[in-house]
């Protein structure tokens, strides 16, 4: 009996893990295909771990939502705001202060970047706050 | 050696004495024809539907070598399980691309939606077997976010596409909203 219980327990544990939150679900479905599960990106896709070096710079908060991958994601403003709060906390080291709201995200999506890479270099060169 | 020869000779002679050739031929023929006809019976076809396949799913939806396999719902490419690999591993000589098309499929066995990663295998010329183009949840190119007509081998060491896998990432919170 105890062996059967142990086997049942093992089989339960062997089930694929469930996405813990809607934020993680949205990340897996909308970001991880290119940025990969751990955010490291590839030859052609920027690493999300590099968000850390922008985190103290002015303009970074807005830039992160305006990049094509975030701004054009097929998510509502509220879901994108939730995803960005989760993503910034995970990859930039600390959660955004204050947290993104659906209104702010909606506004930022409305003004897309013409040249995301140029904008990133501009922010990187600026003095830290 | 001669002892083995003698033993075999004895055996064959004994069999020849006991069994008539026509009797043997008719029985053997019966087995051949009957065996070939068995899958045509409705009983066999009904049984196919109930054999447990991969992931506890019955029938064709549980067979990773078929396009109907439940994980293949958003796939566009050759199935690696027909190309010397499996639905989770690349065939020898190819490498899995790190960037990938991702979607959700419903597992008919438990009714849950799963996040599936269709990692392409790259490095050899295209496999050409088991083309499967279901593309559920895919959108035209102007919705670039939900279009999979991209060479996902772009992130791999070599850009030659060979075939596609279907790896379960996690249980999804909901089905892909575009479906």
C-alpha cells in the first residue's frame, strides 16, 4: 500500500508544472519564443538580462513598454501592465516604482519607437538618476 | 558436426512422415491471408481508437508520428518523429533552435490547455516526410506576432530547416486567445 502511495505521489510530481500566474503564462506565450525561457535571447534577439544596466537611467521605464515586442504584443493594456511589472522585477533586479498601470501602458503603446536600438543607446549613454 | 547432421536429418524425416505437405501449406496460407485481413475487421478498427498512446490520449490524437497528434495543433512543418528523431528530440546531425514558435493545444485526455514549444531542428536539408500544417491560432503576416511562417532556425548555428518538434512547456492558464 505504501509503495502504491509512493508511486502515486511520484506520478503526480511527474506531471508538467502549471504556469504559476497569468504573468508567467503571458511571458511564456508572448516573449519566451524569442527571448527564451530564461530571457537570455540569441544572436539576433536582445537579452532581457541587459535590462539591469538600464534600470537606473531616465527613460528606461517608458522604453521597456515602447519596444516592439512589448507594445505590439497581443495583450490588453491591463495584462501587459501586469506582465511588465513581473518582467521588470525578474530581469531588471527590482519591481518598477511605482508599478505600471493599464492607463500608463496604453499611453506608451500609442507612441511607438521608430528606432528601438538607437533609443536604447541614447538611454544607456545618459547619466543615472 | 556429423552428429548435428544426423539429428537434423532425423527430425526432418520424422516431420515429413507425420505431417502432410498439403495440410501444412493450407494452414500456413490461412495464417498469411487471415493475418493480413485482421486489421480490416471492424473489431480491429474499433480497438485502434481505444489503444492508449502518448500522454494518455487514445487513437490517432495520441500518436506522435501523426499530424492528428494533439500537440501538433499549431505546427507548420515536417514531424521530427517521422524523420529519425521524436516529438521531443532532434534527429541525429541536427541541432534544436533556441528560438521557437509557441502556442497552446488542448490535451483531449485531461481537457487542459498546454503551452507547446515547436522547436525546429536545424542543420540538415529538409526532411520531407510527414508534412503537417495545422496552424491553429495562426494569423496572417501583418499580425507578425502570431504568424509562424518564419524560419525559426534563424537563432541556431545553421539556418537549414530540417523538421519540427512539439515540446510541452507548462500547463497554460487559458487557451491562446486568438483561437
